[in-house]
């Protein structure tokens, strides 16, 4: 019904920047919140950032405040994560998450993308 497709992950040097994208597509839907999570090797999945779809309010994990920026393009149903001053411990698979309801179902639930690998290394 709904697919989330992330892109933009790659190998980047420490101190570099990267922008991730996540596009939602499929059935007609209403998005409430979109989020980015990440999972580093051997660790659990952790919250990175979130944006409310209607008002655009943003929320960040303390570890990324001031370096990462989440934004959205409502017309494209796409969320972005601009990552600056990247560090080796930012290496992880980054996942997109959408809190949405498919039109006509009145059911609000989470959808996940397949993840995109970000590697920060010299």
C-alpha cells in the first residue's frame, strides 16, 4: 500500500556532509510525522530526528543537535536529513519512518523504509 524508499547513503570522510532522502509513495495517504532512525553495527535502533508534517516542528536526538537538519517537501511526500560535520560514530544504517494513515482506512500506523548505509571513514 505504502512504500518508503531512502536514498543518499554512501561513504564519506569525517567532517563531511551528506543528505539523505526518503520518499513515500503508493496509496493515497495522510502523513502525520516522519522520522529518521539509525542502527549502528552491534547496537539497537535509535531515534535521530522527527518532523511533524502539518506544522513542520522538528525534534532531534541530543547527539545530533546542531549538526543534522530534518526537513520536508510536502508536495513530494519526501523527508530529508542533512548531516554535517559527520563523525565515524555516525556510521550506521539510517531508516526512514512514517506515521500515516491510508485514506479511507482511519488506521494510523508506522511504516518503515529498507534503510540506507552511511559510512564515515577516512
